C-alpha cells in the first residue's frame, strides 16, 4: 500500500492518475474490473475512467452516468456499498454499468475531500466471489489517497492554465512592444531624412553668405 500511495501521489495528470488507480485496484484486489467516477458539485459525472470493461470502455462517456442506478446509489453517500450479486439486486439489477459488464459482486466507496464528495471508486468481478472486510478496508484506504492526489492534480492543472495564460499575455505584450519599436524606428528615419537635407542646405547657405 505504501508503494501504491507513493505512485498515486507522484502522478500529476488527472487522467493518468485515474487510470493508474484502476490498474492498482485490479491488481491489489485481484479483480478484473475497476472504475473511478469524478463528480461535480451538482452531482454530475464529469469523468469516468475504467479498466477491464473491454469494448464498453470506448462508449461509456456517451452515457449520462449520474442517472444509472449504481451511480444514484452512491452520489452524495458517505458510506461504502457491498453487494454480493448485483444482477439480482432490486435496484442495482437495472444498472447498465453492471448489466453490460456482467458484474456479479461489486464494491463501491466514496472519494471524499473533507465533507465534500469528489467521486466514487468501484471494483467488481464476473465470478461469484464475494468481497471481504479486508477488501473494503483496502478500498477505503485507497480512496483517501486518491482524494489527496486529485486535489494536487487539480491544483496543478489550475496553475498550468494560469501559466499558459500569462505566457500568451506576455507574447502579446512582446509583439506590441516590437510593433512600437518598429514604428519609432520608422518615424525616426523619416524625420532624419528631411533634417539632414535642411542641415546641408543651412550649411551651404551659411558658406555662401560668408
């Protein structure tokens, strides 16, 4: 767990972080499917990254996931969810996430930052192999590590965006400065030409008068 924690907290890109989390969950719990859903403050799913869904992975972003019974069950919840046979569950049996991936046992834990819900961490299996209390404990620990890493990643993205904006503004100022210097050089040249002629004329006139 320590090595996993170090790896998670060293990742900067949010998408890379979520993919890494899914991979570590499948390896740690020896299950074929894992997913992370990130939520907005309005309860909308803004990111859904999964591993082990096969062809379903490509199309999941087109589904309004917050309306799925599995997501509805977890949105705003501070408690974990453990179901031995999700397909036979009265509510979860209608979940497209569960049906399309043919998941049987499923374990879900909220990803919390203080009192705010950032998302949900899922793991599931296609075999009838129930999750243990140890599995729940490991997932809870991981969700805490993920929350910290997500905060860092989002802060990094905000700072990167600000730096890029400042760089663009600096380029604009530099271009404006170059234009200004070009204009001054041009005006200076235009002024020097008649002044040189006037000076030569005055000197010639002075010589003739003398």
